[in-house]
């Protein structure tokens, strides 16, 4: 049995040393009836409920502009939103991180934006971000909405040149809900394109869309219902203050200067706003993984089952249940550690590192994006598996497994397409941009693959090998004179493998660092077993690579299942405690996420 010291140490590892940064009365809110899973609603009722929840949240938490300045509190709050309702998370993230974030970031130091900030702070309008366009894929790099500067009016005319440039999928479709938008458009001054800039403007008020703006609600999205819509601008006049000009300057006589250079340099800067949303998404996804693992591990300990070969006992006694559930538990710890490191660096709460992946700049931005992408895949997988392992009980909406699976699924394209993030990241890593592959030598005897330093070393070797294959292939293509499209296209299949291996290594290294700080040896040992489990499962899943590269022998690969069995035996006595700290204390599993049906079954089984 684990004692209180162990529990305390594990809680600090998962939720941070400094205690919960979310204000107490905001925490209590999630136990309110308004935030309880709602059944039998149609799409519009569901959307309206999300805005009512957002408003209630807005009454209890500091204004969004204050939250932006306290990233650890903001991320912790968004995690609670995600565990409570994925739609609530998306609404709050778009409002705070993206819409208000863009106004504060690109309007820093200005005194003419106070009205917009106050509107968002009081939630008299909700924020929206309008970047994506409907007509072509990867539209962020080819935005066609235009904002033409008119010196005589000292303002802009915002226009959608044709229907394929309609803005696509912001949550602005619900009648009666005022929306303030940040719209990305090409800035045209004196007939010259000056690059993509954000513009702030009211999109709709309580009476409907503002003049010149057409809003068409989109069909329902079952995974994360919200009032998504497409939007067309017909020569909408904007005052000059609508331009969030950042470091660029536009004078009344039409003189324009951008210290960054030109449109090529401006676009990535304008899209910088994504990074906060990526960090928020990764935080939410890690929280969804924790919630799924916590519920399913607990259920498996309480669910008594029958078998012809064994007496009645909790289903967790079966290895077939342990393997997937301990994998979920281990994934919760390893992804949490990775994402916690991302959050701490974002908040400036840790000293700078020599590793470009963890130092502010291109390398760290890539790590944030990859944390979002990989935790999305993991959340989808873990929530689905945990739901299945709860049998029919896992299927009820009140359990939220389907909601968490949906969160992982929909945060693939939402908040910046994860697959494109992966592809771009791999390309940059192959080019050696802010990236060094790990050393390729595994120290000491490789006999025991399950020893953590050996296992992490092996994963590092694979990362190095995949990087060498991709980077070498790209160099060969250049030598052969292949055009850039073919050069990349023929090798892009390596991208996902490379970044998944890279992220697994980073996450394991983070967890190992966290383990070293644990004051309690029992807690350290328990988490160490989870790290070993993650590493060994990864090596087993990719055993084809290790065999074909002659890094491991067939005998070593054949020995892995026995090592996983051993690990299961070591994890089993601690699994319930490890799972019990995964949600903040105030989000009690029975109150928040444990289904009535399971609670009934479990209490009757204990009688
Ligand atoms: C729930 C939700 C909410 C959203 N909210 C907003 C919002 O508030 N504001 C906003 O502006 N947008 C929003 N979006 C849009 C979102 O940003 C886009 O869906 C996302 O960027 C992907 O763009 P797309 O849908 O046009 O897909 P596409 O770009 O058409 O991609 C389709 C597929 O092709 C792949 N692909 C595309 N281009 C390439 C390429 N060059 N190389 C290789 N593969 C490629 C993609 O990875 C994907 O698999 C939202 C989306 C969702 C799902």
C-alpha cells in the first residue's frame, strides 16, 4: 500500500509543485449542475449551453487579459475545461489564446484597443479567429481575403474576392451571441501587397451579422459541437485602428514600413499566435489522457468478473486488461511530463536549456507543435482503448470517453493541422534547423533491453537512424538534381516515424528528469516502472526497425513480452494510487467523470 508521502509526491509531479494555480471558486464551478454532462440536447441547445458555461466561467475567473499574463493558471483552467467538456475548451481557447491573444500580441502598447479588450474581458462578446479559407488546402500560406487601405477615409475595405476565399469554420454561427473577430487578410497599400496582417472587428452582435458580413452555419460536427460557420466579407469598411500592425507602421498618407522586411517575413510572424493555442491544446489533450486512464484503471479495479479458470475477482487481475490500461496510465504520466515541461518553459518558469528543442525560438516552437500533434494521437487512442476496457459502461456519454476521443480527433485539424505540423517539423529537422539528433551509441551491455537507460538509448538510436535516412535522402535528391517537390515527396513517409520517435524520446527524458526530483523513493520507483513500460512498448511496436538495422537480435525481441509481464506485476499493486492523482482533487472521479451506471455497479459489487 502506498502512503500519503507517495501520493503527495505523485500529485506534485502531475500537477506541479506550487499548488493549483486555478482560483478556488473557479475550481468549484466545475461541480455545478450547469457543467454536468447534458443529455438529449439538439445541436443548437448544445452550442447555447457551451456559451452559458463560458459566461459563468467568465464571472468566476480573472479577466482573460489577466489570464494571458499568467500562462500556468490559464493552461490549468483550460485543462479543467477540456476534462469537463471539449466544446467548452475550444470556445475558451479561441476566445482567450487566439482572439484576445492576437489583439494583445499584435496591438501591444496601443491605447486605442481598450474597448475591444474590455468587450472580451467581460465576455459581452466572444472572441473568434478567422484565418483558414475554404477553397484550398493549407490555405494559411495563401490567404486571399483582402484589406485595401484607403487614405482618403483613413481606413480599410475588407473583402472576400470570391467564394473560395470564404473564411472557414470559426465558431460564429449562433444567432444572438455577439462575436468579435480577428480576421487575417492581405494588406494592400497603394496597390502593393504588404503581407498578411490580423484585423479586429465586430462580426455579429445580438441582432445578427454586422453590415457586409454573411455568415453561413456549417453542418454539425459530432465530435466537438460548436457553432462553426463560413464567412464572407462584402466591402466591409474598417477604421484604421482595426489593423493589428505589430511592429509595422502605416501613416495617414499611405507610407508603410515593415521592419521585418516583406510579406514573406510577415506571414510567419502573424501566424505566431498559433503557438499559445498549440500549448493549450497539448495541455488539454494530456488532461484528457489522464482523465481516461484514471477512470478506466479505477473501473477495472472495481469491476468483478467471472471466469471458468479463476474465482470472482476484479478484472484488473487479468493481464489482458493490465497491458492496455497500464499503457494508458504510463502514457498519462509520460505525456503529462512532456507537456508540463512545455508549459513551464512557455511561462519562463525554468532556466534556459542548451538543447534547441527546449530553448525559446524555432526549436521550442516545433516542440510545442509536436506535443500538440502527438498528444492528440495519444488521446484519441487512449480514450478509445479505455472506453473499450470499461465494456458497455464505457459507451455512455456521461463517461466522456467518447468526448475525449473526439477531442483528440478534432484537434488534429483544429488549432493548426497537426499532420502539417509534423511534416514541416520533420523537414526542418532533416535540414538541421534547431535540431541535433541524439547520440547513436547505447552504453554498456544491451542484453537487458528493459533497463531504462538502455531502452531510451535504443529509442535515441532509432531517432538518429530515421533522421539520417531522411536527411541523407534529401541530400541525395539534391545531388541528383531532383526538384524540391519530388525530393521531399519520395521521403515524406519517414516524417511521422521520425517525429513520433523524437517526441517519445523527449517525453521519456522529461519523465526521467521528473523522477529524479521525487523526494519519495516509493513514488520514484512506481513512476520508473511506467517509464520502462512506455519505452519497452515502443521498442516492441517498432521491433521490425531494430531487427532490420541489426540493433537487436531476434532473441532480444522475443524476450520483450516476458519483460512487459514482469513490469505489469510491478505496476499492479500501485496502479490505483498512480491513477488516483491524475485528476485535480476537486475533480472527483465520481462527481465529474465516473458514470452513474459504473458507480452503481461498483457499489453493488462491493456489497
Ligand atoms: C473544430 C475546428 C475548429 C476550427 N476553428 C477554426 C477557427 O476558429 N478559425 C480558423 O481560421 N480555422 C478554424 N478551423 C480550420 C482549421 O484551422 C483547418 O481545418 C486546418 O488548418 C486544416 O485545414 P483544412 O481543413 O483546409 O485542410 P486541408 O489543408 O485541406 O488538409 C486536408 C488534408 O491534406 C493534408 N495537407 C494539406 N496540405 C498539405 C500539404 N501541403 N502537404 C501535405 N499534406 C497536406 C492535411 O494534413 C490534411 O490531412 C477549425 C477546424 C476545426 C476542425
